[in-house]
C-alpha cells in the first residue's frame, strides 16, 4: 500500500476545483468544445458513442479497499452500476454525465484517486507488475521506482507537452507480467555483476498502426541514475519527435528511423552532458519513497495448512486453486487472481456490488489490498493459504471464481464498436461468443495457456498484435470483418503475431478460432507444448490450411 | 467540429440526419426540424440532398452549447414513415450496446 503525501493531495484537490470551474464554463457556453476538449482530456474524459467516458488511474495497479469502495460508489451514483478495468491499470466508466463529473472527481479525490496521466499527449501512468512486492524471486518492489518516476514526471513541463502520449512499464521479475516490450520505455530491474540494483532499459515498443517490439538501449543503468537517463531519452525524443504527423510522432517511429545504435548514441551524449546533476537520486530520496510503501505484518504460517489438505478433496476447489492461486514470497501465503472473464460476460467489467463485496473480502483475507493487472483481471496479493477454501466459496457466490486465468476464455478485449467512436467492428460480443464456445473449463484446461486478444480497430487497445491469437476488427463495405493473427506474445519473449489469411466476417470468427484450436490440439507434439510453441515450431501454414481449406 | 471546408465536400447518397452528443450528459441526440435536439431518432429532420445536409449540419454546428461533434448519418425510411438507423454504428448509438451486461445473481 502507498500513502500519498500532502503535496499530492493538494495537487489533486486543486485539479478538481479547476475542472469544476471549466465544466461550469463549458455548460454555460463560455468555453467552446474546441477549447474544452484539451481540458477534459487532461482529466481523463473522452467522448464515446453513447456518452462521456471517464478514465481513472490506478497507479501501478495497487488499490486499497477504501479506494475500491469509492470506485463502486462512483459506478453506482454517477454511472450504470459497473466499471471496466483496462489493460493499462486504469478503470473506465462508460456513462458519466459531464455535469456530474466534477462531483465524481471530488469523491475520488477524497481517497487519493485521480485521472491525471490517463489521457492526452503526456506521460501516462507508469504501469507495473500486478504482483509487485509479493512475487517470489523479485529483485525488489518495482513500484518504488514507478513512484519515483511518477513524482518526477507528473506535470513536469518536459513531460506534459510531448509530441504524443508516452508510456512506461516496469518489471522486477524474470517473468514479465507488465508487457514492458510493448511500451515506449520498458524497465527491467536486475542486479549487475557487482550485485548493484539497476535497470535494463528498453525503448521504442508499441502497438497500433505501426507495431514495434522495444529494443534494449542500455543493459544496465544504475538505479540512482534512472531518472536522468529517462530524461535524456525524453530530451532526444522531444528534439526529433515529429509533431507534424500524428501517426509518426511516437518514439517507436523515431527509434526505427534513426536505428537503435544512433538513437542510443544521441541519448548517451545528452546524458553525458547532464552529468550527475540534479537528477541523480540520492539514497535518502529512494528510501523516503520506499518507506511510504507498507507491507502487511505477515504471520508465521505452515506451508501446507490442514484447511488446504482437507479442501483438496473438493475437485471444484482444486481446479480453481491450480488455475488461479500463485506462489507468494512469504511462506504460508498466496497470490489469488480473480477472473473478470465469466462465461458470456464482457471481459474486464465489474459491477458495483462485486467491487464492494470484493473490498469486504480483501479486508478479511488480504490485508485490505487489491491489485489490478493488465490482463483485465484483479488479484488479492496477500491471502493466507488456510483461508483459500473460504475465499473460494465467497468468490464463487460473487461470480469471481471462474477458473480460466490464462486460458482460452481469459480474453483481453477493447470496448470496440459497442462503445468506442473510433471502432470499425465490435470486440466484446466476439469475446462473449468465444467464452461460450469454450465454456467447459476442464476442456479449456486441457488446451492450456492460450491468450486471445481482440481490438476493434488498428489502435490496438486490446493488444491484438501480441495475442497468441489476435483478432482485429476491420471494415469491408460497411460490414464487420476480422483479421486473425497467431503466434504473438507479450511476455519477455514478446513478438508480433502472423496473419493467417484473408479477413473473415463477424459470424465466422468463433468457428475460425475453434478450427485453430482444434488444429493445435492435433498438431502439438505433447500436451505440455503451448499453443505459441506449436506455432513457433510449425509456422502458420498448417493452421492456414485448416482454416481456409473449407472456406 | 466539422470544418467549413469538409462541410463543402459532404455528399450524401440517401436519406440522412444530423446527430451529435448532448453536451451536459453526452446522450445521443438528433437535430430536429425545429432547430432543437431530441433523443428520439423519429423526431429528427430528414434531408435527402447534399445541399440540405450541409445546411442542416451548419445550422446544428452553430449550437455548440447544446451538443458536441455533430455529423451527418445515414438513415433508412421504412414503410409507414418509420426511421431506422442506416448502419451498425448508428444502430448501436440509437439502441445501446449489443451485449447483455452481466448482472450478478
Ligand atoms: C473506449 C475508449 C477508448 C479510446 C477512444 C481509445 C483510444 C486509443 C487510441 C486512439 C490509441 C492509439 C494511440 C496511439 O497509438 O498513439 C489507443 C491506444 C491504446 N489503448 Fe485505447 N482507447 C480506448 C479504450 C481503451 C481500453 C478500454 C483499453 C484497455 C482495455 C485501452 C488500452 C490501450 C492501450 C494499451 C493502447 C496502447 C497500444 C499501443 O501500445 O500502441 N484503450 N487507445
Ligand atoms: S482499439 Fe480501436 S475500437 Fe478498440 S478501444 Fe481502441 S480505439 Fe476503440
């Protein structure tokens, strides 16, 4: 958990009253939409098909139960009773009235939640591993560094008026749960040969119209120098960044055009000139931030409590435990992932009732803390193993115990044409149909790890490029069509998927995905070979044949 | 906002309306013949020539306090004079999302 300081609170409150005044002037006609648009975007407010959409930041994916209850309150009071968790550790409300937005912002500000850095051409909220601080084998809690970067970049002029939006992600584990290779800057905490802590710095990743996997620009930057190094990258980007062409102004394009070697040289030159000036972090500054993250007073608990031994006889509990419960760094504790992907439901949505009930459970079983991950699922980070059977029962009653984490029905989908004004095609109903096709969780378990990602247009909010199976909505003569790629991945071995053939119409997408999965089951050389590994071994051709032979 | 230049280029191929989102709450609205906005598609002013479409859009765009982002959208006229949205996007705007939102038991 993180405690905001006075400065942050003052800043958040000032922003709320400023926005209240701006909304008032907009509604009276004193401000035109053209003048107001940039102001509302600075406060996370977009205009969508049906209404304004309000995006709220959940920094590095950590929420207190007080905050979660307040999000539930906003969903209930100002929206239609639910919220949508996104792939960037944000939550979106889809039906907020502009006239009521200042009140919603004020209610959230009371618990230290805000919408800064969720939209506009600036530094976006720094995302991190949702298991930060609890994952076994982690170098150290990456959120400390997320917070140092957040403090430095919030409202800093160099970062507030960038050529385009700018996204940073941090991981501190071997297995990358923060998808750092598809961010403008990706940071991987590790130790060098001398045992010092620092970062591998990656740059130029991103999806959208021109997707790139980030490249390593420096294998090791000492922790104390990470701010100045990021600043050097930003300065080079700001000098070159092509503000004239909206499609080209992302850093990935610059890195691609200059080449990583030349870009790295320019950054090094800039960095050298900065010397070890103002931006070098001293030990005190780092410790000060570290001290504001508090960890629970864990008990000394057995590795295998009796409660767990007894519950092992219940096959439903066992199936859920094997799927959704992960190892914790402290003996006797677990990390529990909650699937927001029920069969037939829209991925990532949670109702106000679910949020409230989850907050109660987190108070009882997880030291009052909840995490939000980029897969549009939630997690309870500190659950004593002896409590798992009771927690399972409670989740099950809430519809939050779907045992499909990382399986074929754990689909990441953007809002698509049901909500989004930029969409070509719908995403959510495709996801819903797929979850019905693979509704049998035992079968899904036998298929194994398989990530399906769906975007309704090339902006790639659903990360389709890096889905094991990626589905992209396109438009053909006014009809919804979908391009399908296979073999992408978002982890430490990130790569783009390969197109398997011509786009298929809406009504055929679920059939095609079933064909692909069946082809995989026939082709894998043993049950442990993951879908992505079979595609890697055999290429897309056998899948293409299977899908298009009869179409 | 549609720039004057873009408005000049507008060509319609069938019956059309002007639609936007209401400023205070974002609701989907349609321009009426009485120079107001309505949440009912059936209240909308229907144009069938490009000149009329441009004129309706220009008139609607002048009301920046009432509604945001006006544009011309196709409609279908059914027997008996019923107006239907002309494409899927407009159908979703008129009728709401195509997903049944999950409600906990
Ligand atoms: C419904 C309102 C939304 C709108 C209008 C919207 C718009 C956009 C646009 C225009 C981009 C591309 C910007 C660029 O490449 O510079 C983008 C990127 C992105 N959006 Fe959204 N988005 C929406 C919702 C979401 C949601 C719900 C999610 C998560 C599920 C999401 C996650 C992302 C991510 C991760 C990217 C970055 C992709 C990349 O690496 O290039 N967005 N969005
Ligand atoms: S990918 Fe396209 S359709 Fe989907 S939310 Fe992003 S902008 Fe909208």
